[in-house]
């Protein structure tokens, strides 16, 4: 099995973890912690720092809104287990959304 090469300037995604921040991406740290922030899983100091970042960064606010809507839609569906293929597609789409270029 051959491994796909990552696009120039982007580190390959690591299985089970958020994409590695790129040197030219000042919001890489925010993308990596956004899920935990929205789930209220960050320590108080990191949560406060994320709130400040979101207040000053429109692209990250948009990403947070999209992710919050996705999380609420998932919660509204209840606790039924998803088929494995659906889970894989959902994770891939969420990771792709977090990697979209900031505008």
C-alpha cells in the first residue's frame, strides 16, 4: 500500500490527532484545541485563551460556529452508534474543514 504525499507546505495528517500546525499558520494551535474548547474540556487558562482568540479571529469564529452546529446536530440524533463508514467520512470532513485555508 502506498501512502499519499502531503501537499507542499503541509505536514501529513496523523491518525487520531488534529493536523500538525503549519509554520505559516498562526491559528494552528486554535484548530487543534477547538473540539476540546467547545466540549468544555480545556483547563480554565486554555479556555480563556481560546475565548480571547475567537473574539479576535473571524476565521476561527466561523470554524467554531460550523463545528458547534455539527456537534449540536450529532447530539440531537441521540446516542445511536453510527456505521463505521459514516464515522470515517464524518471525521475526514471535520479534519478537512479545520485544514481549509483561512480567508
